[in-house]
């Protein structure tokens, strides 16, 4: 049976962050994922997870900054990661350390490291140096994460949503993972981004999942990034493909409910979740 995690940075927008854990559990989720846990103390987050019987299955590393206020400012800015940015290696490494500290405290087995936006105006040798820098930073992150049993994930993101983002396509991400060769470096495959950037989603699932280098999936409707049953993608079919392939990882529900922050908006849009069947995974499932 497929296992779904609620992305509480996107879902339950009508509620304060601290109340979203209880709401997700009440709606039947056994796991959550979160863009930026750094807005709350680790101990408080761990207590909320335990109180609601939830597992934290994915967090993002900071896109910039090195403490709560500067990390929040980085999220609020157009910046989307520092892994490919020249001159930011020290900041990147501090962010990795913070992310791994939180991952351990929350028993979270995965950290997503965003590539970042290629600086405008780069040309020649400076532009060609972006990929080696990205690979060097990821090699460092994977080595540090391996020490504490955490996977590092990289995610191709479509250029319509984030123009200039360094990593856009599945083949590009898998080639980088292959070059680095770290067992704990994997691809976070968001089917929304995959459809917008390149399409042919079912065939890409069939091609990449058997290789064991897809560490996490995420879903949203296309083109509006709303509920998975409000879109051009046939998610019931894609879910059947995942089951046929024996996918046993988590699937993050990372979308904006059509009804936005109106009361009950997320819960009322979970028809797709009920149709797929409430997952039977336990909070300890990794």
C-alpha cells in the first residue's frame, strides 16, 4: 500500500504551524514533511510529532543563513539554495550542519538540499565552474550525512516555477548522483515538476525507480499545483504504476489546496487521499 506524507508547509495553511501536526494526524496521515523546521525548536517539534504519532520523513536544508532569523529571511527571498553558488561554500556547510542536527533530533532520514539559482551574468569559465562546485558541495553533504545515517536528496525543479534554477531534469539529477557515487545521495522526484519540465511521467517512473536512486516522491496537480485530482495528470494510474513497481517509500503531498486558507480547505480536498486508501505505515517507518 502506498504511503503518503502531508507537507505541512503547504497544507493546512488555514492553521498556525503548531496546529497542523494534529490536523494531519486527524485526517489519517502517519507522516509529515516540512520545508523549514528551523522556525521552531527541535525539542518542541519532536514533542509534537510524538504526541500525534507522526514521523518526520523529509526536511529541507536551509536555502541560506545560519540561524532562525537569517534562514527565514532566505526563504522569504527569491534565493532557492546555495549548493551551486560561487563563494557560498562556508555558508552551505553551516546549513548542512544545521539540517543534520535537526534531522537527528527529529529522527528524520532525509534532507533535501536545494541547488540554487545560477547567478545572472555568469559566462565562460565562471559558468562552467558551476557544476563542479555543485558536485563538490553535494559530495561534502553526503559524506557528512552518512556519518549520522541520513540520505541527501536533490530535486529537479521546473524553470517555470523557479527561473534559473540549476537542476531541472531527471536525467541531469541522476547523472550527478552517478558521478558522485555516494550510496546516500538520491533524487527527490516531484511528479509535478517532472510533468511541467519534461512530461512522460509514467515512463520516467519505470526508468528510474528500479535503479534504487529515487529516495522520495512528491505529488501535486498540474498545472496549478493544487490537489492531485484537480489536474491533467491521471494520478490513479500513476499510483497503480508505483504499486506495480513495488515502490515502498513515502509520497509527499506538496500542493496548495484549491480553497487556499479557508477553514477546512485541506481536509475537504483530500478525496484523492481517501480514494488511494489511508496508508498503514507506522510512525517509525523510514
